[in-house]
C-alpha cells in the first residue's frame, strides 16, 4: 500500500468520524488519532523485524529506548 492510499484511508475514516458525531465537537482528536495509528504501526513493524527492536527502531526512525517505551505503553512488549 502506498503512502497515498494510507492517507486516503485516514481521511475517509476521519470524515466518517465527524459524520458520526452528528455535530458534536470532538475532544483530544490528535491524541486519539496518534494512539489509534501508533499501536498497529508498532505491532506490524515489530512483526516484520522479527521482534528485533534495534531494526524496528531504525525502520521507524526513532531511538530504540523510545520504541521500547512505546511498546510498553501499548502493551506490545512480550
């Protein structure tokens, strides 16, 4: 899947989210989106990296300690 397709999926999902609110105002939208996207991102990257945190951190462009903290936060550390 290309970057454009992922972006389109996010856009469509957000459009539907706002429709589902029926005019109510959202709260903490940024945090909700980041946390919703971050967990599956980390999970898939760790699977593709065969559990190698150093490799996964490099692919994600983040520090290994940051990756480890995020894995713990999302209860993905096995």
